[in-house]
C-alpha cells in the first residue's frame, strides 16, 4: 500500500483528514488480513492482481477485490442464458 492512494482519495473531498484517515484504516485492515493468505494465492493471480492494485493507485483494497473476483471466476462457470 502506498499513502499516495489515500491522499488522492482525500483530495477529491478537498483534502479531508476524515476521508484520508478512514482510507488509511481500511487499507491497513485489508493489508493485515491479506498477509496470512497471500502465499496460498496462485502466483499468476498474485502478480496480475498486484498490477491491478498498482494501476488503481497502490490500493490493497483494489488488490483484494481483484483476488476475490478472480477466485470466484475460477470456481464457477458462467453460461449465457437466452
């Protein structure tokens, strides 16, 4: 996680300290919760989602969202319904 992500989010709200602090708390919680399962994520998914998180501004929340969606996609098969 980089603090720049939360700074950019807070700037949308004219530099709100409340938004910045809330963002940092959320990012820290996601980071702490993700550490324990990181090694169990397939390397290809880890690398891909890490890049997605970086594109999103360095957000661990975006990285986790990517991992959750990729995991869901690999565990189910969608079919087109007419």
